[in-house]
């Protein structure tokens, strides 16, 4: 009997760790970058290298774009990776898994130095397009994310070759493994891809109206909030100066800070991340699957095609958000008197958090473990999914949360209406900054889902936040 109990316990432990490993496996990603067209690509690579232990980088491919039509600059990627090599040993003192620079140098590739569809077709293969196909064909069940910071024609060529050299079933299998996020359209091959591969998972703010795009919120000045953490002064103090050779290569802002970074922020495992569900929202913003209304789209001035979308895409979604502010006395937090509603909200609502996270990792480049800050570890004392009855009360508890540095922790619980099917705000029925809270499920006449977010923040410097998402299924009585 004892042996049987031990066997069952070991089986449960094994099953738990297997599930945990599956849920927390790294996302595979290839980057297409028109580096040197704008300093922001260099900025984004600096940040990306600091997360190379939690994202499985499979390719760093230099490409063209409408802003750089006849040149690719893989040497600029190589320069950044070599600077990373000098800080990688210190990064490993803080977290495991940072790859050797030599391994990253092997995945630096380039597409053709041709613009858009001029680089797509018979005889237009490049080491970049062939590398995408090679990576897709690997015996790896994980999706392959392609993060596109400029033109997308290197991916278009890979898809062209797949379609013309593979069977229909092989093509379908390979397309099913792809996940694409492009920073708007920066050549004429994006719309071609979406028309010719209607089943391809594709996130984009279509066209070239950059100012209206969700991703633009990373560097937008928002009236009514504190924008300090995207200021040049903040960047100089926290990123560029006295943070080692990688920070020293982070260039000053020219047109906009890190416009490309939103294409991969939602792949960072922070508790919010759910890459297969762009409509759930996270650091990279929130997106809905819809065919955009062409009559409401605006044309930019880059010269890329301005055409109706041929099919549904994952694109900008609107959030309503009321920030929480620190209180000097009494309850530690209070709601702001301002509520913001637009598609950029879904990204900038997390901006202070991901900027602080970037600053902490930049500290890891030069500081010892005791000198730096590390993110807290939220721990739920109930499942991440639960089912309750309409009108029923339920508790959520995170009292087991910890911090690796022994820092004091702050808690914040809130409903995220846009992420679930129940769209009305569900209020927390107690102080929302307790480690455990009580909520009354709303009255419903059909099954609904509601997303609640737990945000745990330490009091280190810079303050770091991690999250847990609780999905509550509400059944009618």
C-alpha cells in the first residue's frame, strides 16, 4: 500500500513538472530587421539580447524596408552580439540560460538587398529565406514566431519557395507552425502574404499609418500620465551610461524609441503572456481577429500599398483603463480620476512595468546578484481557472508569493473585461491591494468568462512586477 501511495505521488509530481515545462517552454523566434534604417532597431536588439535566456532566438536576419531599399546590414547585428558577449558571464549570475555569443553569431543571416516583391520569386532565395525554411522544418512542435521590424519580403520568399516546392499537405503543416507579427507594413510583400496565405497567423496594424498603430504606444507621449520612463534622461541614466558595453551601444532616439520591441514583448514569460491568445492582452498590447474596415483606415506617406485587407487579421483592439496611483496616506493605492480608452491603451498600460524590467536587466550586465533587483514570484493558492455560479462569491489568494531578494511585496487585483466574454467591469469586493480578495460573480443568463489579473510588485530598485491571470467561468443558475 505504501509503495502504491509513493508511486501515485511520484506520478503526480512528474505530471505536474511535465505540464509546468510545457506551459513555460520558451517561445521560438526569428527576427527580420532593417537595422540601420533607424536607430530603433539597434535599441530593440539591445533589449532583446537581455531576454535571450527566456526567448529561444532562432534567427537574426538583416533585411530591407521601404526606408532602406537596397541595403542590408548584418554587420550591425554582429557588433551588438559581440558587445553582449562581454556581459553574458555577468548576466548568468542573475538568471540561467543566456546563450553563448558564438551560438547567436551563427544565427545572424541576411536577406536580399532588394525592396519588397522585387526580392520575391524564382531565383530570389537568400540565406535568410532558406534559414526560415530550415528552422520551420526542424522536428520541434513549438510554433515559430517571426518578428518583423522592417520589410517582410525575406519571409515572403520563404513562403513562395515552400508553396512551389512542397506538397499541399506539407505546405499546410509548415504554415500552421508560423506566427507572424509585423510592425505595420514596411514593404509591398506583407499584403501579398496575407492574400496568398489566408490561414497564416498574422498580427499587424495594416498599412503605414504608424501614428495610429498599437505598437506606437511604446514611445507615445500620453497626456494625463507620467511619461518619464520613455524620456531621454531616463534612457541615459538607466540604459545607456554606466551599464557596460551593451548599454553603451544603445543609440539616442531619432524618430521614436524602440518602435519594433512590441512585436515580441508578449513572448516574455511574465504571467500575462499568452501568445496564442492575442485578444487576452499583455506587454505587447491586445489584438482582435477581424477584417479591418478599409473606409476607416488612413494612408501614411511611405509608399507601401494602401489596399483593403483580403481576409481577417489580428489587429488593434481597444481597451478602457483607469490607472492606479500611489497614495501618500491611508490605503496604498487609489484609482486615477482619468479613464483612457483607445487601442494604444492596451500597450502603454504596462509600459512602466516593462521599462523597469529592462532597466533591471541592464543592471545585471554589470552588478553582482546582491546589488541588483530580481522579479517577484506570484503564487496562487487556487487554480488559474475556476468555475463559479452566477451571483456566487469567491476568493482569490496569493499569500504564498515570494521575492528572491527578500523585498517587501505589493499586491493589486483587477478585472480585465476586454480579455473575457463578460464585458462589464467586475469590481473587487474588498481592498484590491490585499494579498487575498473577495469577488461576487455577476448575474448572467449564459456561460461567461472573466479574466482577473494579479499584479505583484516588489519594493526593490527599480520596482519589478510579475502577474498571474485567473480565468473565471461564470455559469448561470
